[in-house]
């Protein structure tokens, strides 16, 4: 096991140098082509997330908010709690700064990939489905890359990332109960979690959406409130903490002894695992939403990046840094966060965080599963294969509870890097489609219209003939009568 851990770690150290350049390079490129969409359109992000969409009578739709919670279910989980702790333990406080920077730059990438997922989505029995495998095939015609991506995301989210989530739940439970027999506790936790997971994932996207739209907001808000309490308790230390993050981010001062390259690398790795911008996972949830314009989901999912990293990850970072723990990377990430919270608010903080991570990690398991499901459906329409995948997910949830923490996180790094590579290779040449749709959206919004897109509006877009869900027949795509004047300008 130790040899495997060392091999995976060495591979990650080498491969992530390339992923780092690709992620940041793509993010900066999209910042330029979209004229920093992630900052210019913040008001529209909030407007779009609460928007109600009309539908035919009896039709089941996934609302913009519900699609947001499905993606947030995958984003907001152990990466925000254990992952941030690991980044700080290995890279010091400066890693937090690079997590923030990846979120801001990655916001543009998230807009592009989620907009593409919407415009090339396909109809499903419950709503819609789509994602990188779909836009790679329908816009680029590169089925070989689509198949590679579909296999990667199925393995990554269905198996590896779900093992990370159940591992963190089991780890938090053993810390909370100070178990004398931690193996027994992990077996019980794994078995219960596997049974509950099975009950939800065999119910389809409607049940998944119903579960996540309740769990994610409630647990995330509770965690943020406790984080605010910690900041208030240590309000006098906040300026020094911010200065420390800044100083260590650029190597001006190092408490941990970490080189600047290590600081940046740990911040980017944990940032990508947490907010998933550019990884190609979130587009699978973005595609399920019923909206009048593809850019709306692009904007909503950009807001999701901010919520995940700038808000929730920062809460964890502040809890740890304000308690001044020792940055020992041999300690489990979850344990470090639990003990840091207990140092500030008392021992009840350990148990509170256990409850929070149980619900957040479970919601991540559900969101992760859906990403695998939609790509299984891309690869094959076999119900038998899908049910087999569901059974394997349940087994991985159980097995993850018993696994080694360092190995599980290293495998998560490996697979997330491979996924990001495949996705970015596709969205860089397709970025012009998202930019054209953003312009189309902006023209209508400037005229006070509710932006609506029909594929006939922009017939020169790549893969125009495969935009099957944007033919104007759905109720949500009804025009405002003032659109004709705007249409002439857009074309």
C-alpha cells in the first residue's frame, strides 16, 4: 500500500505541473475572450438562479436552482473541509490564496463549459442531460475523446471521489466518538452510508435533485454561521491572518517551510477538487436545467465556483488559521479541522462538524453518482450496465470508509487532473461558441428583455444542427414581442 501511495504521489507531482499550466492558461484565455464575464455579470448570476421557467402542463423540469444544488452537492463536501485542511497542512496558509485565485480565474472557464453543456444538451425522460462527452461529440465530432472523458468521469466520480466522501465521514465519526475500535466504527458507517446511497440513486435525477436542494443549502448555511462565530471570537487576529496568507503565498515568509511551488501546487490541487472549474464535472448538472438561454446556466455555475471556494473554503481556512494549529501533514484533514474548531468554540465543535460533514459528504456522493450515470447513458443505453454501475458505486462508498486517507486523496488528484486535461482540450476550441452566446444574451438584457435563445438566431455556430433542444418549441423559449429588433442586431 505504501509503495502504491508513493508511486501515485510521484506521478501527481510530475503530471500536475502540466495540469497547472493548462488550467491557468485556459482560465486566463477565457477571461480575455469573455471580457472577464465572471466579474461583469455577477448581478445576472443572482437574477438567473431564482428565475422561474414556464413549462407545459404535467411536464417535469429541473429548475435552474435545482440544477445548481445538484452541482453544489458535488462541489460542497469534504474538499471544502478536509481538502482545505490538507492544503494548509502541506502548503501552509499561502495555499489558501492560490485557491482563491484559481476560483476567480476559473470562473470564466466554468462559464464556458456550463454554457456549452446547455447548448448541446439532449432530451431525457425526466428532463435533459449533457456534459463534456456530449459537446465533444456533437460540436467537435471527436467521439474518441468523448469516450475517454466519459470513462474517466465515471471512474472518478462514481468510484474514487465517492470513496473520498465516505472516507471523510468515517474519519470524522471516529474522531467525534474517540472510538477505541475505529475499524468497527468505519465498517458500521460504511454499511449505513451504502444503504442510504442505494435508496437515493436508484430513484433517478428527480429524487437526486429533491434531496440535494434541501441538504446543501441548510448544511452550508449552518457551517458558514459557525465560521462567522469563529471569526468574531478571534476578530483581533484577522488582520494578521490575512497578512500571513499573503506573505506565504509569494514566499515572503514561510511558517511551514514549504517552497513556493509546493504552496501553489497544493492550493491549485485542492481548489480544483473543491470548485471543479474546468474539470468537466459541473456541466453534467448544468445541462439538466430548463432555462431560456444557455448563458444563464453558465452564469449560475460561475456563481457556484465563488460560493464553493470564496465562501465555504474560506470558512474552513479561517477556522484553522485562527486557532493556530501545528501544520502537521501526517494528521488527517478532517481531524485537523475538527480540532481547530474545538479550540475556538469548545468540544461541541467536533460533533457539530461531524454532523455537517455527514450531510455534505452524503450530498456529494449523490451528486457524484449522477455525473457517472449521465455518462454511462452516453456510452450505452443498457439498463443492466446502469444498475451494475449503481451497485459498484454502493460498494465503493462502503470500501472508501475503510481506505487509507493519503492514498484516497492522491488517487483523487490523479483522476481530477486527467479529467481536466480531456475537458480543456475540448472547450478551448469551442470557447467561441460560448462567447457568441454571451454576446447574444447581453444584447437582449441591455434592451430589458428576458434573454431567449433559438438555434436559428446564430446559424453559423459550430454544431448548430445538433442543438436539438433549442428549436424554439419548448414553452420556456417563447419570445418577447420586442425581440425582432434585437435579433437583427445580434445577427
